C-alpha cells in the first residue's frame, strides 16, 4: 500500500487519455509511442531505483488514428498507450487537467525490438498522492511539469481526525463499505482481503481505493481527483459506494423476482425474464410498442360476435402467459391474427342494381350465350327486389374456353362486390375445405376461410372453380364437406376445423364451374342450379375473335391495327382448318402465333418513313431543313393555309401487314383438318360416323368394323369402358337376330359368325371412351360390314339402342350437333325423343343441317345408307 512520500519539484508527465489514476490504484500500461518509450527509458528504466512519474488526465480534443482505450481497476488494470504524441502521425491540441497523481513503477518489462527499431515497454504503476501542476514544459519528446504536492502533512491529518464531521463521515463511509463488502463476500467469496483494508488503511485513502474499483464516468473520476478536502472526498466516496450498493440490491431483487416465477423447465428463459423485470423497474414498459397490445386492439376492431370474442380473449390471455420460445406460442399467435383479420362485419357496399347496365356489360364481355345471360339477369333481378334473398348456387357446366370463369367475374362486377376464385381441381383432402385441426403441426385454415381473409369482406362473389375435379381418399371427401358450404340452411354456422368457431357464409354468393356433371356427387349437384354452356358455333367464334380475341392478342404483343390486320376470311380459315374445339382457347393461341410472327417483322423493320422531297406546298422552315438533310421526321406541324389534298401525297405511311393464306400456312403449318376427312374414312364398308360427348365438348367418333377368319369371337379395342363394350355386344346380337330380315343371311339357321371373328375398333386409342350413345353407330357399322355397303359420308348419328331395336334418347345433343357442324357434316340422325333438345341449338346451325329423327334402329339404317335400305324387310317387332 502507498506510503507518504516526498515528491520532487519536477516530474516527467505521462498523459492518461479520458481516464484518471487515483491514489492507491494500480494500473498496467503498454507504451509503444516514441514519446512514451523515451519517457520510460530515461525516467524509469535507466535508474537503479525505480523512479516516480506523474499521471495527468487529458481530454480528447480531436479524432486521432492512434487513439486507444484504457481500463483500470482498484487492485490492478491495463491500458493501451493512449497518448501517442508523435508529431509525424497526428496533430492535436492536448487539454491537460491541472491536477494529477504521482505514480511509482512497481514493475517494468521490455519487449523484443522489432526490425523497424520500435520497442514496447510494459509498466505497472501505483498511484501515490495528488499534485498540482504549476508549469508544464517539454523535455525532448515528452513533457515534464513543476508540481506541488496536495497531500496533507501528519500534523494536518491529526488535526482533522479530531473534527466531528470528519468522524461522522468516516463512520458512514465504513458502514456503507462494510455492507457492500458483506454482499460481495456472499456473491463472490472475496471479501476477506477487503476487510483487512478497512482495518489497516486510513479512511481518506480508502475512499480513493474503493472509488477506483467502480465503473464511473470520466467526469466523476475527475471530480474525485479534485476532492483535495478529505471531508468532501469522503462524502463523494460514500455517495458512490451507496449507489453501487443500491444497484447490486436492485439486481438481486430482479433476480429473486424472476427466479420465483420460473420452474425447472423454464430455466432457459432466465435472461428474457430478467430483461422484462428490468423494464418494469425502469417503468419502460410502453404499451404502444407492445405487439400483443396491438394485436388485442386489432381483435377489438374486428367486430367479432360476443361468443367468439370471449373465446379469442381467453386464447389471448393464454398467449400472454407463454414465452415466445415455447412450442405453442407461434401457432397461438397466428391463430389470433387470423381471427383479427377475418371480415366478421366488413362487407362490400350494396350498390343499386342497374339491370340495363348489367345486361350491357354481359353483352360486351360475352358474345352469344343468350340463355345463360338471361338466367344471370333473372338472378340479378331477384337480388334487386330482395337483397337478402337466398338465391340458388349457380353452376356453369361446359367445355374449357367457353367463358365460365369470366361469367362469374361479370356477376361480381354487376353486383359491385369483390371477386375471389377458389380452385378445387385436384383437391383430395377434406381439410382443404374445412381446415386442419390446430393439434397438427403446420395446420392452416381451409381455402374458403383463407380466401375470405384475403378478400377482406364477408359478402364476396366466390367462384368454386373445377368443382367436378375433386377427389377422395383416406383423408376424406372434399365434395361432402362442400355440402355444408353450399347449403343456405347450414352455411350460416360453417365450422372450420382450424377456427373452431362458427363463421357465417350465408352472405357469400357462391358460383361453381365444371366441365362435366357426371363426377359431381348427386347430393352436391342437388344443391346447385346447373347452367350448361355448350360450345360455340363457327359463326360465334368468328364474332368473338373479331370483337375480343384479336384486340386482346394485338395488345398483348404490343401491336395495333396499324401494324397487323387479320381479315375475316383468314379468321374463318383458322377456325375451320386449325381448330375443332368447343371453346376459343386454341383459336386464341393460333391468333397469338400470327401476332408473334408479325411482331418479329415489325421489330426488324425501320420505324420511321422518309418524307418526299418533292413537297412544294409546305412552307415550314423546320421541315425544309429536315428535308435538306435527308432526315427522318416523325411528326411535323402543317400550316393551316395548306391544301389538304396537296399534302396527302406528300406523306408515305408504311402499310400494315395483312395476314393471307400463305402466311397462315407458314406460321401455323399445314391445315390440321379438312372437309374430305369424313369421306375418306367411310370409303370402305364397315365404317360409320358417330357423335359423342366429352369434357371438351362434342366430338365426331368413327367406328370401324372388320371380319377375319376365326371362331366367332368379338374383339373390341380403343380403350373402351364397360358400357360401350356392352353396347357392342347388344349391337352384334341384334344384327345376328335380324340377319335374315336384313337379307344378310339366306335362312335363320345361318350363323353370321361361322368361321370368322369380328373386330370393332374406335380410333384415337389413347383417349378413354365410354357411354351408351354409340349403340346405333355400332349397328350401322356392322350392317355395313356384313352387307358390304358403304355408309353415307355426310351423315353422323347418335343414340342408345335396346336389344329389341328401340332408339333411346341421349344427352349432350347440342354439343354433338355443334360438333357435326364443325366437321362439315350435313345430316344428323338423332333419337326421336331428343327433339325437345334441338331448341337449344342455334338456328344458324339447324338451318345448315338436316336433322333426322329415328324411333327404331331400322329408321337409322334406312337413312344411313345411300338410297335407303332396300334389303330391309318389315320388322316383326
């Protein structure tokens, strides 16, 4: 411990940047700068007895590349050389403090000299006593100062020890210090040595030693250094020791509070709980910045029903008790955010319905489809008269590309409501409709609830797209889950498994789309009003292309009618020879191909056309200058006095590209279809033309039959279903039973299959085929085979037959008739009982076809062959 020492009148000064060395404190300094190294060598290293130097605090006055940091403690410490004063490296003004501490070197060590000649010294210094700087001067590269000691003499110390105020301050300081030592002894088990200091070291020196061991500001350190009066020094030291003691007590209180709330399984959250308790002690718990408080406000503004609000509030209280690291925290928070985001009360404003405007919009967006648009207008009229009416769920059924989805969008626009599309294609899990239960990892709400969250209102127009393409497996049947959704009596309390609370879907207007009705379960189909959208006729496709497709294609490809023109004849050519579909998607793709080809040529050619230099009637100086330079101008102002007829020939505008037949063949390739296909395929006996219905609309289906040597077996190919196989068996049985009447056999005992097999094939073998409507086509093919008579190439037929020869009605008549019209067929044989279905066929199509109605198979055969069926005798049945 430092003893009273007699100071010389002048000391070498070592600056101590932003730090203060107090008497009794020990520091460790690493000296690297030339000035500090020189000071150590001359004042400490070269002396036989370790000398004294002065440590003087300095303030930063400028940013320096060589500035460092210092760390000190009561019993020992280390600091980097923070006072490098090499004039070559830095230029700064040092603000010296007028008081410092004389220090004695306790230990010196010299590092290895580097190749550059630099040497590093490690110096351990002990503070001895305060001094006052009288005069500061330089000695070579370092500073020296003339000083006067500020330590009290022995007589002065004995006199002040008799002062009652000093005695009281000493007792207070020692009591506070002892309390601090007792607490530290319990926490760190190091209080023994400190108690010895209290008993052996004078109290005025103890003040410096204790304060030196605390982390206090530079200003407080300077204030302690300037406290020459021991009573002032004791007062400040007592205040600092007491403050340090209170901080330890607060820390203990926080620790006790946190540990009391933790169980053994929650020890890992200790730090976070401490931070929370610290905020509470500081009063820094700002509700405005609390995420949970913001979430609660959002939930309050969501407008939940009272019962659901109670449930949400209970879940929120549970969330507040959880830690963010707990497994269920995130799922609970996401659940509450979903409850807050759902539109419990928010709705699209109900607009005054204008049926005339709605009809005009439907006519502008969709060509044809008169029956469908009329049904939509009726639906809107009922909504206008009774806004809260529970109307039927409309289900648009038709082949792809006929406008089902856009019709639903038009309904939403007419009602002024938001539109949301939910795709059900390929959905096999019931949870996609009802949501997953929250007990599962990665659970989420169903598509309906998620769609309502995204759209933000509880009364949108919701499109259930591809409702016929839902599947079912071990995870449930989505179609069964849709029963509750589409039932007006049940969907007011729709219960999503994830939400686990009822949600009102009665305000949602549901519209469904499908390509086929057959896959839709009957209970689900019963809840919807089916509106069939058949395919378009070639005339309708032409109008749609002119009004909608061509402008849209040109816009999508950055073109206009000034660059590309597609005449009606070329559109007809594309429709007849390159597309045979119910919708218009392939037509649009082909038009897009023509637009791309035109875009390439437009992009390659020059955009600007030179003006003619022979213009004499234009008197614009600007134009004259341009023409003189053979420049290309894009626009010019024409004087009002110039004759328009004279200038019309002056401007040469590049002509737009007009699509012709060679360009169509070059871009789209050779024609895919022609009118001679049917005649070529029925050129041989045993081939007939049937009409079938597919998910893509009506199609023409050829049936081929041939005979070969065999054992009387029937072979069927073409990826056929069970129903169509049975129709083939019925057709063959009927022909064999009527062989004599049809003059296919000489007598009733003659077996048509004796010594030969029959093979019936449905071309396009990669396409699955099934259904009963090919019965009359199969009979016609077999009769043609056995009689060796060809079927008329301009005739197609459809109809189911019985074993007794009756022709039964079939479905999809409109699509089938339209398919025949697309293929260029002139005569269509239909079941007599399908007469009522011809009302739906456009009049333009019926006027170009000869519709033949058949009651029995004999009627079909009579019309299927050229010149009738002369070998047919009167049927016995």
